[in-house]
């Protein structure tokens, strides 16, 4: 069974060297190479590559906001995400999302300590 994907930010993946983890990330689509099936996303001054060969029925539009669920891996010294799920989240209120993520993490931390 595949993990649901821990909600993390791109900068956390890169900073904490989160290799071989199931994650969910949010980012703006900066580029997409259809022949290589590779996208580049960014969020809050951090960016990463996303391989998209497992995705179907996802239309990728440059400049749109996406969430991807998949597994992180290292290729040529660079952390990447192999996406198995992708969805457009252009209507997402970013500040509300970040606030909810902070509250969620605080809740999980307190329940784990109890």
C-alpha cells in the first residue's frame, strides 16, 4: 500500500535531504518538458524537478499551481519527486493553506507527545 504523502514544502525536502519519502508538495509550474516528462515547480523561492511519467489525465499549464503526491529520489545529486498523483490547485488560498498546515503540525505534535 502506498503512503498518502506527508505534506511538506519544497524547501523542507531540499533542506532536510528528504530522500526516499512519500510526500505531497505544492508549487507553481515553471516549465515542462513533454519529451522528458519532467516538470519544474517552485514555491517560496525553492524549486525542484518533478517526473511525470506516472501521471495520466493531468493537463499541465505553465504558471498554474499544482499539488503532487509521490516519492522523492536522488538523481545526479539532485532531489526530485516522482509524481504518481497531480492536480491543479489554482483556486487554493495559499495563506490559508499555510496556516492550516501549521495548525495541523502543531496538533500532530501535541497528540504524539500525549
